């Protein structure tokens, strides 16, 4: 028994030690890359897990740790990161941190007038170290990232075949042109300081002396072009000259609630955003109402025990639910093509060329097409859940209502519908939340088009908030506006969180009601 306890304890200590080592390695890598906030997370997580597993009083919590960690990594951290991004001007020209942007700009060079050019030979040893012999007005040897003048002949350089070109430098052999080409990604990064300039590869056969193009004054946050003498001052994350010339890349700047203010006050942005928001609500609401109505109607018909071949009918009407939705959407997109779709071809053959419908080109018709295709995709689900709920309604209620002289419509309105809404109400709320974020349908069917005239953001007539966010992030004519897209994402999160809270509350209320039924 004691041996078993020692074995378990040893395995636990070993596992926690490995976890701590991995956490330290991950944190070190993140620190080197400049991600200081992220670097703290592995250490904190490993410390929390170690504390929980070594503390007998925290024994029950250890079973919750994996779920809590995944909750943080997969849910809480993305939400927090998105919210922080919405408070910045993250986007095209503002993707990097200030330190990263300055480092990139300071790494640029230019060729000063009369700069020296050097023919070179490259040598590589068995360990992979590179040595360069540069020949110009003076002869230079580059080893270990340093350039030093040398005088030839030098006994370290050997010409084995007597062709006038050195074949070896000590144990290092001369590289052929094809080998230099293979090493170009490494060679192009060479920047060797010498005599106040920088020696770098200019072509396959030459090095060139280059000078730093920019100098940065941290006190005044000014970037100076050493070639032209022009000064650039940081304005909203972009180094900008007095005449408006800008140096990219820029860096992220904390702008607070400016993105949210733009969404609601800037006419060029708030107008399209309001249209997208209202259409999103209308699309989700109409999708739920129509799919529920059609699904419930079919469920009532197919629940009739006197209907012949109702099993066949059930199989047929459930087929749209059995086919992957993305394939169905693409098929519908082809069928709705204005020029070649089978629907328009049928209309033209029946009523002439004037019957051609711009299904995906006109704003209102495209919206109707989205709702119709979503109706085709969504009614089988509503039919299935309604069929299941219908089975739970006692037949005695219908028998008693018939005795009292109730018609079929009165039975449906007074018995069927109220009894169905009680268990199905949470599902309807969940369906609304799903359609509120139904990105696949909009993106695959219309791509959000046709565009909204005059919009300064990539807003389309059929865009819902989620597709609008995607297009802000990746398809903007003025570049990617990730900060603004993050603000829209936060609004989506608030809406969906509110809907979920209502759903949970409704579920609890219905459970209380069902106890009294």
C-alpha cells in the first residue's frame, strides 16, 4: 500500500515538474517575441494546477481544471482579446506594436552616393559557418558577422587548381553559384557593420555598402530620413511628415471607445451599420417564424394517423436536412443565377424574357432569396422537433374538445399551439440566435452583395452582422479595419449573450410552468 502511494505521488510530482518545465519554455519563447502579457499565462496556469494538485483541500477542484482551462483559452481569452482590439485602431497600417514597427523601419537602408561595391567569394565549413572574401578598393574578410581588412596573399586562402580563384579558406570550401542561390534567404538578411556603413548582399555576385535610412528620436517620437533629412512625427500610429507623407508600417494606438462612437455617430459608417443590423434582426426573425410555421404545418399533417404513406412523405420532406447545408446553398446559388439558373430559364420559357428575375442582383429580391433558401434549409428541423412535441400531447384533450364541439382550428389554436410553445419556446430562441449569426448562408449564397451605394465600409444589402464583420476584417477597399470589426463583434456578443440569458430564464420559467400542467 505504501509503495503504491509513493508511486502515485512520484508520478504526480514528475508530471507537475514536466508541466512547469513546458510552461517556463513557453513563457521564455513568448518573452523573446515581445508578447509580455501572453508570457505570464503559462506560468500562472502551471502554478494554479500545481497548487490545486498538491493541496488536499483543493482535491475536488482538480476535476474541473481541464474544463476551466479550455473555457479560458477557447472562450474568455478570445472575448477579451476582441474587446481590447476594439479599443485600438488595429487594421491595415496598424498591425504591429510600436516597438515592432520602429524596428522594421530602422532596419531599412539606402545606398549613399559613391557607395563601394564588392565582388565576393563565399566559403562554408562543415559546421555551416559562412565566410566571405570581399574585393573592392580594399579587401575585406567577413567572419562571425564582423568585417576586417586583410592583405592578400593570405595563407588561409588556398587555390587548389591554380585558376586564380581561391577554393578553400582553411577547412571551408568555396560555394558555387547554385549553392549561393539556395542560401539566398539567409544571405539577404546579412547586415555587417563597417566604417559607419552596413555591408549587405546586393546581387548574386556583389556586396554593397549601405547606410541606415532612418533614425528615431524617442524623446520627441520623431523618425528622421537620413537620406533626405525629412522628419516624420508619429500621428495616430503613423509616422507622418508636415506635407502628409507617411512611413509604413504604423503601429496600434489605444483609441478608447472611438470605434464604437464611429459606429453610431459617423454618417458614413452608422448608416450602413444600422441597415445591416436591422436586416440581421429581420432575417433572423423571419427565418424563425417561417421555418416554424412551415415545419409545424407539415408536422400536424404528417402526425395524422389516417394519412396514407405518411412514412414516405416524412422521408421526402426531411431530405433537405440530410444534405450538407453548404452543398445545398451552392446548388441554390446556381439555380438562382440570373442568366443561366434553371429557375429563370423556366420563367423565361413560360412567360418570356421579361420574366427574368434578378435574384441575387437586386437588393430586395436578394433578401427574399436568402429567406427562401433558409426556409428550405430550416423547416425540416422545426418539423422534427414539432413532431416529437406533438406525440407528448394527451389524446384525451382532443377527445374532450370534440365532445364539446370544437372545430379542428379551435383544437389547434387552443390545445396544439399552446402545448407546443411551452417546450419549443427555448428552441425558437436558440434558432433566432443561430440565424442571427448564419454566416454560411449569406457568404455562400450572396457574399453580402449587392453593395450598399455610398457606403465607406464594405457593407452589402444582404450582409448580416457576422458577414459584415468578416468583410470589414478582410475585404475592405480602404484596407482591413480590424479594430472596427472587433467593435462589431463585441456588439454581436452582447446581443447573443442577452438572447442566451433570455433563453435560460425562459427555460427555467417553462420548467416551473410544466410542473403545474
